[in-house]
C-alpha cells in the first residue's frame, strides 16, 4: 500500500511539472494571434504556474532525498547516509565511534510482540537524539543496533557520552498501551587521537565491533578500544 501511494505521489509530481512547462506552449501562440490583449496579466499567470510547479517539484525531490537517507521506523539516518557523512567527520580529530546494541532485544519482541518492539526502538531513538550534540551523527545501523559518530571527541568524552546514554536507557520505562518494559544497552567505543584518513573507516568499525562484543558479554556495559 505504501509503495503504491509513493508511486502515485511521484506520478503526480511529474505531471504537475510537465503541465507547468507546457503552459507556455499553449499561451504563447494565443498571444501571437492577438487573442490575449492584456500581456501583463497573462505573464503573471504564467509565472505563477511556473513557480508553483517548480516549488512542488522541489518539495517532492527533497522528500525523496529524505526518504533515501532516513530510517522509516525511527526517523534517524540510515547506514547509507552515515557512510556518506563519515569521511568528513573522521577528519575532525580526535574522533570516536560508538556502536550501541540493545541487550537481548529478541526477548522484548517474543514477550510483547513486534508492535511494542517497534515502539521501544522509536523511544530509544528519541533518547539518542536528546543526548546527541550538534555535530554528532546518529544512524540506525540495522535491527537493534545503532551507531554514533563523535567528531572532535576524545576517548574520555566519548565514554562520558556513552555512559549518559547507557544510564538514560536503563532508567527509562518504555510504555505502550498498558505494556511496560525496561531495557539496557551495551556500547563499544573506538577512538583515535592522531591523524586519521578515509582508509581508517573500516578499521574503526572492526575495532568498535570488537569492543561491543566484549561489552555484550557482560551486558549494560561500555568497552573502549583505541586505534
């Protein structure tokens, strides 16, 4: 249903743009033949049509751009957008990367259903947003795993931010239509203080993933690895 609606919206935007451009082809011949005497009024009309059509098309393009880089469920950026922004972020040293995983999230879906599970993910995304700084980049990495890029952030500050997130999640009561549950998160941190380059990106993820794996062995824990 959602795909069909998107196709209809795309077709509508295309039709509006074409009609706006074709309006000139109908009006100019009439003006040449003298059927329209008040040129100023007709040109105002043409301009209005053109501007409206272009504005509508611009909004449509922006919407497509946003959909391409946004996770539908949480409203956070998706992996594609994160990879697009990361090369610039990693140059702002010191740099830290957080991999965040909800502990035993499968038990939430099994106990309360996927509707509640989806709500938990949405609320968790809100917690991340509220704890992020202006230049931080947050994305849903996949499933119950999230990632944060922290430009100009050393390991100590990265740990502080991670611990703020960990405690906020631990203390939060997730409620949905009478159902309440609590969750915890494990966080792996990779950090670099010296010069970085684009080739370090995959190494960052490998290092952060290893740190996350160690954190998840204990759960509700933060583990740090320096590159």
